[in-house]
């Protein structure tokens, strides 16, 4: 039976470290602020935004919410980003995605100042990740790395498979594993020999968005299996991309859903916001 990787415990540790550092900065007169922008009434986005605001409270950051009408124009949103880019109280800017269809998400991401881009979605920060000179790491992949590290297993030289190639999860995930000297294979919707590739993997990160996609026969005995997926079943329950019941019988380590990667994403957002404040204050 696999060891369970407890995302709640690991995220609590990361947040406690952030809170301690934030408290020290406060003693030096430095307050930390995160601006959270939400457009429209997407219920899932509202849940995420509320969790991010709550996390800010936990670590002692100020959070500034901008809840905008669904029909706001792209220019109005760009104008707000411009104000936030120039607001000294704001260290990090988070625009909750997805945005309504009439707004070009890339135009908005590109408008965020790279040094306040705590999601690490701006092409400048994406490029820095590619060359390994990053200040901010994308929150979900960075959280996955913390979870893998929490097992104590050395990533170097391991065979790692990332299923999914999105800009938010799959691609940066692969890059972070590569920086840590894993031999990385990226699988996607056109991959033909997924079973064979996964069977050889020491580490599998599933970011597909399909319930029970990773089955027991895909996993090698003792492998680390990280489940990024969030899927809602017909009965309303949340589940990941991994068939937990079958895979946990073979894996060495596995993350649950919920309680695995999800809490880490928010913890890493807090860490990035702290980093932004330290960079601004020239503190290493
Ligand atoms: P996405 O839809 O952008 O990407 C899905 C990827 O899966 C694609 O790259 C596609 O090529 C791949 N894929 C689809 N079918 C496949 C198949 N048959 N074989 C192999 N690969 C296949 O999704 P995303 O934004 O990367 O998110 C993936 C999942 O992770 C979703 O469930 C999302 O909700 C979840 N997610 C969770 C967190 C978190 O904090 N836990 C954060 C971001 C995303």
C-alpha cells in the first residue's frame, strides 16, 4: 500500500515559513499585499479567490479584491492592471482565470508587470523558468515539487512522466523536473504508447483533467504518483486523474484528491508573493 503524501500538512509547513518571514518583514516596516482580480460570477473562480484571500489572512498579507462585472471591457481590465502595476501596496497581482470569452487572456497576462506576476504566467517569467534563472515558479508545478521532495526520494536520474502539456501545469512541470535532473517524458493527447511509457516511470505527474485516467496497470511498483487533476463526478464528489484505489496498491507514494496538490498551489502563491516583496525591498 502506498504512503500517502499529505498536501495539507506540507502546505501548512510552507505557509508557516511564509508567515514567519512576513512577520519579520513587518518588523522592518514592510507590509505585503496581493491583489486578486475576479471577473464575472464563475462559482469555481469564486471558491478559488476566497481560498486565496483566506490564505493571505493566514500568512499576514493584505489582500485587495477587485470583483468586476462580467461585461467589463478588455481596456477597462487593462487599465486596472496598470493601476495595480503602479501601486506600491501591491506586491503580487493575480487575475483569476478563466476570463470571459471577449477578453484576450494573453493580453491581460502580458500586461502584468513581471515582478508582480506571482502566477508566473508572463512570457518573461516563463522564459526565465526555461533557462533556470527564475524568481517565481508557477504555483501548481512548484507545489508538486515540494510534495515530491517531502517523500525524501532523490529526483536526480529518475525517470519522470508528465501527462498533460498545458502552459499552466504540464510544460512548466516538465521543466522543473528537468532542472532537478530527472529524465522527463511529456505525454499528451496524441501520445500513442502511454501505457509503456508510464510503466517505466519512477515518477508520474497526471495533469489531464479526466477522472480515473491513470489506472493500476500503468504504474510501476513503488512509483511516486502525483495527481494534479480536479474532476467533479456526477454525484458531486471531487476526484483526481488517478484511479486512487487501484494505483495506491502499487505506488510507493501517492497524493489524494482533495488534500494533495490543491492546497500546495495556494501555499506556493503565498511564497511567490513573499518573494515579490523581498525582491522589491532588495532582500535575498
Ligand atoms: P488542460 O485541459 O489545459 O490540459 C490537459 C492536458 O491533458 C492536455 O495537454 C492534453 O494533451 C492532455 N491529454 C488529454 N487527453 C489525453 C490523453 N488521452 N492522453 C494523454 N494526455 C491527454 O488542463 P490543465 O489546465 O493542465 O489542468 C489539468 C488538470 O489539472 C485539470 O483537471 C485541472 O482542473 C487540474 N488543475 C489542478 C490544479 C490544482 O491546484 N490542483 C491547478 C491547475 C489545474
